[in-house]
């Protein structure tokens, strides 16, 4: 019966793989396709999905037919494994903590990036011998791969190491948590090149943070701490002495740990040997050594990695590091005693992470701005030298450039101008290169109750209006100029683009969440488009992770100079997505149009795109069948909305795995509407001279004749479905059997009756 319901879909795939779609064929609605897809997937995955009964776990270990539910624990020596919620979070995680610690701070977390939303979580084995965390919603996450070993068990050892091992031979360790640490280094755990501690995102969120700790690839004889991949702290080199990496430990009455390094591997033993000891990389990037006081039932801090204002970008953009406050450490860098402070007119972007720096509370106006004096500052680099003699001339030279954010003047060094975001600002520096930095701020930041203050306020309000009138005049001239040159060129100018965008957002009820940002704000959010923040690159251009002043993470897509796409796609994306609101479509948060700079801001998807998981074997194992089914259904829901239920009827035209983004819960969101087109719901076909999209996902009538309809998206969805089921690319460098693509290969296997064995990916 199930196969009978699935036959229409199989027949449709036959047509797709044979490239014999007929123009007059009746359109198969997406809603029916979604229902048929579920049936087919259930048939294909029947051998991969099993149901395990949950029994009460044996002390310290569970075997294939046992599980741990939320509320149950495994105990071994000083350590406990079970579900917990960190801080004020309501999410549930599988973790390990000390049973004598009343606060229960976790030293290892299994599903740090994939929390369970409620108390329905279960730790158990699947039919493949993999240890997984599943929840009541049908989602699951692989904790450890069984590697095909038959009779295995999971056990927590007295050392705090959680292992997957053979029942017949306990020394046969298949997997261990010591090889996949989170933020804590326990005694007996080896730190090797490439195996890093990674900080929590925050006290309430154990997801991977911005900091990592380990041995350097080049400098493997020293410990290193990185922030977003950038090295900012080094220990001393290992020279054979047990305390050589951290010589400051010798000043402690009882040296708490003894290091031992050999062949690019380091471990340590506590002193005394029975004292609970841990080395932790916290969410601020600070490394610490603590020991447990069994009488006070609390952890005693014995050493913390020293902080110095000389660390690169310790306080981020426009943050000022006060040398006088360094001596009061260790303290949390987000406290009021932090050495990182913000100048007048600025506020911290993220109080829990000083490296994100400070952001302006009032944007610069370009004209009418003022300067605040910051004496005794270490002047930043790079700088622009200007040949003027007097201080007033230096200030005037800075005011000529809207990008000039500060200046400094001295008799010995002359006039220096500083542009863009300033970093590594230090107050109280004793070295060379110290002077008075004049930092540019909006005039309103220096207002007072005096009459002069009212005049400044009046000027600050009038000058922008004058500037706006000038802008309108210039815009009018440009528009007339481009009209004369022709209608085609007119549509490709940024000024006209700005006008069109503003008209759109004035006429649409899009909500107040949409933002029009300046390019300087975009630079601040992405740390000047740093490579550490780069997420990837597509046809439109590079995509960066950014952080807005309110702490919201965003994805920033910047048009590349050599991009094959441009203004039409940029405008198309904004015009279309303004009218689209659906849980399976990525949200557009704002844009930036600044001269030749075109930037789009989207909601940030922490799990990247579907192709990141689907076409890499180790990551594909994470996509269990329940998760794949959820992704397939979510994409279908998004297409139903685009084709039938949105205010506009949209054909996406570029549906592929890289355009399916995944949120925190691995829910799919269709993205990239630069190629999308509006279609007439009363018509069936349209034609274009410009064929766009990705070969391998294009319907044949579209690729060959430029004819497209909603069936074009259905074809792409069918290719995408086969890729999700098989884990194979449709088109690549390798042949699929006797076929050049996955579609033909699937049809061959179907005819030969071998599809169940050879087409289904066994996750």
C-alpha cells in the first residue's frame, strides 16, 4: 500500500532522470510531493530507524539495550554523567560534573551545540551501535560513533573520561571524551597538536565560544590561546622542567600541577595527587588553574593567565585599556573593574566579551562633529602624516575626511590623522609614542545646558537637513544624467537603488526590525570584514559573521567587485523578501547602500548550510533520518509558501544545498532570492533569455530553452531530495555507476531493484 502511494513520485523521478519532462504535463503540487516524500523516505529508511527500550542504567555504564533518561545519572568515583541545565538556561545537555561540587559545574558537554529543548532527552544506542542523544520531538545527535564494532558499552571512568569500549575487551577504547574536550583540561587528559579546548559561549550557554587553547602547530613546545583563530597569548616553552610552561607557579607555596610534555603531547598531574584539580578556559578567554576545597565545598583559584594591555585587540575597536587596572586582576573582564573601558560617546558592544570593543552611541555627522581630548594615550597605528604646523590646522585636516576618526599633534612628531576603527588604545602607557589623542564624536555628545550648547544642538539639527537637501540636489542631477544615458543604465545606479529601496520600505508594512545601516556600522559589526569572521563566499560575494551593538549576531553578505551578480540581484533580493515571511525562509534584517558598497544583513544561521553537512562523511553522520526528514519537510513547506501562499508567487530558480541554511535546531531555511522571479498564478510558463542558477539542479527545459515555471523548482527539489537520501552530489568529478549524474544512477538502480542497498546513505 505504501509503495502504491509512492509510485507517482517515483514516476516523476523517472521523468526527471531521463530528462523527458513534457511541457503539457500536469503540475504535481508541492503539497502532494511533500506527503509522497515522507512515505518514500519512510520506506527507504525502514532498516535505519529502530526503537530502543529505556531501562534503568547500570552504575557507571550502559550497554546496547540500556539508556539514560533525563533525571538518571551514571556515577564513577568523583564524577557524574547526566542531563543538566547551565546557569539560568532551560535547555538540557548531557555533561560530566564532580559529584562533590554543590554547584555541579560541567567539565565536559556532549551536545554543546545541540541542546534538548525540554526534559524528554534520552542517551542511548542506535541500531548502528552509535551513542546518541534523542528527544521527544524525534531529533537526535550522535555523541560517539560505534565504528561498526558489534558488542559495545558506554562507561564513565574514575578519571572523568567517558568512553565507548568493547564489552569483551575493556582496553579496546573505540571513542573517548578525553579526545574531544570542551573547555576543561582534566588530569590524565592529553593535549596534543590539533586537539583544543574551546570556551563556552557564555555562562548559560556551553556552545562553542570564541576562544581556544592548545599547542601551536608551528610552536608546539608552548601553550597558546586564540581568539577567533588569532593568537593572543603564549606560555613559556617546555624545556623538560615540570613547571616550565607556567614558571609563575613556582611562587605558590604548594605548586598545584606538574606538566609532562613529550612528542607534541602534554599532560599534567595534580599536587597533592588526590586533590580535585582542573584547568579551565572560560568564556572571556582566560585560562585558570583551580583546586577543590573539600571542607568549604568550593573551588580555590591558584593561577590565572595574566592579562596585558599589550595583547592584540584585548579591548577591541575604540576600547581603551587602562594599564593601572591590570594589577587588580584576576577579575572577570566584563566587570566594572575591567581594564577595558569605552571613551565618552561610546558603549560596550558586548559586556561579556571585551574584544568586541565599543560602538558609537551617536553616529558621526561628517560636518559639525567635535573632538574629545584623551591625554597620555599610546597612539595607534596606522597613521597618516599631514604637513601642518599648528594643532588647529591638524584638526581642520581631519575634518576634511569623513573617515578620519581621530588626530594627534606634537612638536616632535607633527600632525597624524587616524582613519576608521581604532584598536590597541592604551591609557597610562610608559613607552614611546604617547600623546594626546583627539577622538572624533558627534557634537551632541558634548552638549551642555549653556546657551552655546543650545547653539550646538541647533547646528546639529540644521546641518543634517542642509546636507540632505544637497544630497537630494545631487541625486536629482545624477538621475537626470542617467536618464539621458538610457533606461538600462539608470536602473544600475546606487542612488536610484537607494530611492527604490526607501520607497519600498515606506510602502510596505515590513515591521520596524528592518535596518538601513551605514558602511562604517557594517565595518564595526564585522571587525573590518576580518578573515576570522568570514563564513564563506558565493556568487554574490563573501559572507561574514557580524555582531550588532545590541548583541544580535547577523550574517553580512557583501557584493564583490568581480561578482557575476550585481545591482539587479541586490534589488531583486530586497524587493522580493520584503513581502516574504515564513519560518522556512531566511529573514532579511537590513541592508547598506553606500556609494559602490552593497551589503545585505540576514539572520545568522549557526549551523551553516546543508551542503556543509551533507557532502562530508564525518559531518553527514550527524544527519540522522529523523533530522533529514525534518529538513526535507521544511524545504517543501517553504516551497508551498513561495508557490501558493505568499503575497507574491515566487519561483526561486536556484534551489540547492548551499542555499538551504540551518538554524540552531537544524531547521531548514531557503535563502538567496537574487535569482528569484515573480510569476503569474494564472499562467504556467515563462521565458527568459538569461538562464541563471546552478547546472545539475536546473530543469532541462529551463537549461536548454530558458522556459521556467514552478515545475523548475520541483525539479530542483527532486534533485535535492535524492542528494539528502543518498549523501551524494548529483554532478561531480566522479561518475555514478554508468551515469554522469545521480538522477540517471537512481533510475538505473530502481530498474535493477538495487536502490534500497546502493542508493540509501546509512547514517
